[in-house]
C-alpha cells in the first residue's frame, strides 16, 4: 500500500456516500493549489489524467 492510500481511504470512509459534481471537485482542487502551491504539478497531472480517462488515443 502506498502512503497516499491512507488519505484516499480516509476520504472514502468519511465522504464515500456523498455525490459531488466535477465542477465542485475542480473548485476544491483550485482552492487546494492556491493554499499549497507546491502541489500545483501533481494536482495538474491528476486533473489531466481524470479528464482524459476515456480518450482512446492517449497512452496512459
């Protein structure tokens, strides 16, 4: 298990029953990066990966 899995598991445990829009998620990611600019690149990579999940032409 990766160290980050603990945070993901906590997120799922605490908020796993909630439904949110992608617009809400995007706003939370922007806020997080504003507060934590050192995480801009990883958040950008995650957002791009999520945005392109269904793209058949992209190699992941």
